[in-house]
C-alpha cells in the first residue's frame, strides 16, 4: 500500500532559515579591520602631533638662549610750517645771498632742535647731489624747507649767535665737489675734534633755508644753507683698503669671554664694516665653499670657535652654516658706516646640535634679505659666512653666554623635501581596508542571493520530478 506524505511535514524538506547578513566570523573580521584602520589613523595623527610639539620644544629652548631686544619704534614727524617764514627769506639777487636772514633761521633752528634720527628718517630727505643743488639754485622758492642730506669733509665750524640762542655754523664739501653751508642747534666738538682736511667726515640732514653766497679759496661760492639739529660722524670711502689691511685689522680684534669682554668696540666694528664691504663687492664669490679649507659649523667647529685659545687663528675663517633655524631677524638702516651700506640684515640663528644642547649665533649681512626677515622661528635656513669674533651677551633667562658673530656671504631659506612614503603607505593601507570593508558585505550579499536562487531552483526541479513520478504511478 502506497504511503501518503505527512501533511504536517514539508514535502521537500524545510525551507532555509533566514540568516543574518554576516555570520559571527565575518562580523568579527569586519570589526577587526575597522578597529585596525582606526588605530593606524590615530597613531599617524599622534606622530604628527608629537613631531610638532618636539619642534616647538626645540624652538622654545633655543629662544631661551636669545637676548631680549627692544622693538623698533615708529616716530611721528612734526613738519615745518613754511607759512611761518613766508616773505622773510631773501635770496633772489647776489647781494641778498651774502646775508643770512636770521629771523627765519631762528624759527627753523627752534623747529629742528628736537629732531633725532627717527624724525629725519621719517622725513625721507633727498641726497643733495650736484644735480639736486642745480635744481635748488634754479628755483629756491620751490625747494624752501625741503629736507636734504649729504655726506662730506667737514671744512670748518664755529659758534655763532642767532637771536637769543647760540648755534653752530660750518661748511662741508661732498665727495662729488658740492659745497654746503650749515647751521645746527647743537654740535659735538668731542666727536669731531680739530678739523683735518682728509680725516673728518660728517653727515648732515637739514631743511633748505636759502642760497648763501660766501667767499672761498678760489672766489665766491653759492651754496645751499641747510638747517639741522646736529652732525653725525661719517667715514671716508674704503677704496684705499685691500685684503692685507683687512687681515691686519682682523688680527687686532679681541674675543669676549663669559666674564669680560670688549663687545663690538671700534676695532671690531671697523673690521665688521670692512669685511661687509668686501662681501658686498663679491669677496668670497670665487671661494670653493665645498673645499677642505672651509669648515662646516657642526658641534665640533662651534666648540672650536668659542674656545678662547682659538679666536685669533679662527678670525676670518670661512664657515658653512648647516640647516639651522632662523631665530629672528630684521632689515634695518645701519646709519653712517664705513661700508656706505644703506641697509643690512641682522639676526640670530640657532641649532640644537651645537654644544649638544642647543646654541645660537649672531649674524650680520649686507643688504636686505626680505624672505629671511619675514620668517618665523620655524623657518629653516642655511648659509655661508666669515667668523668675526665671540660676543658676550645676556640671554632672556639672565644667563651670560657667548655667541659667535658671523658676517654672512649668503643666507637662504631651506625648504625640506617632504617624505611622503609614510603618508603613501597609510593611504594605501587605509584605502585597501575601506575597500575591503565595502567589498566584503557586497560579495557576501551577492553570494547569499545566488545561494537562495540556486536552492529555489533545486527545490523546483525536485518538485517537478516528484509530480512526474506521481502522475506515472496513477496511470
């Protein structure tokens, strides 16, 4: 007798149970990969943060070795009111020009008496060249109270009364042959001493008052009368000096020690300016900076330079600065100097490898280095220069220290080539991990769907065979 299937039992077996999208093993694998990606990302970020903190720590330590410098103040300029002397100046005819008009002179002397270097710099005076004086001579009224400056030999000076005050009258001759008459409210006789035809040089900033006609050695001279506050000591050109003079001058420079020192005295300053003049003219351009006679400023060389026994033989030695940190620099007007430089760049450079615990040096360079002056303490630089002397100074932590002073031949910003290997590996690992985190669920879902489709097809075929078998049995 043919058995009939149990109606409570599925005819072709139980249908597959609905399972979770991912089984336990797959879920654990996905969680592990996500956690691994997160750990790698956190570790990379932590390393960048640690590197930044380490660099900041180095900067702070090097900064403690710097002296405290006063900021440069900008001074407001009170300009002379031309209306106060309008109609009082008479310099039209030769007869009028032999007489100095004292009333407007006194007013201009009172006004300029309080002028210092900052005020004159703010006025931006024009150099009184032969061409400039020709323009003044052609039209004195248009140039009245205009600020000028000149540099030249001091030919004479004397005291003269001007109203109720005593002023100083004198004459200058520029290296271009232009003669000038001046009146100043003060004069440092100790600074200039007795007039010497060749050695006494001065710089004058003043306001043009009038054309003054005076008698000279070769006849009458028409000169501009400039009214200023004081004369500044100046220097003749350095054209007569040669390399042998520089070597002798460097030999006379004395180093400081931590207990005593001469600072930047007259000898050191003259050697500095002479060396800077040579550098500005190309001295050192032909030097083989990669040769054995040039020292790199590593820890050993730094200790050698700062050793008091080596100062004399080290003076003038060419030095190559390795990659170091710009600890602060600025471009400034040095005032009157033998090198006749209008701008210089000064500052401090630090390196944590010097003395094995970090040290700094002071540098001075001719000309402007705007890319260096604009940098901060994270800026890396490298350069070339010549050793001048060891300078005693007091750091911001009130410690007495020694710093080598270098006259730089060149200084440039160093931009390191960024090592992208670590970032590339991290991006590759992260990308693969993210790809797997996306791909694995997609593949599992597709596999599940294909399995369900295959199972349904097998069930359909089995049912079809059973139906055909049942039909055949009934027949």
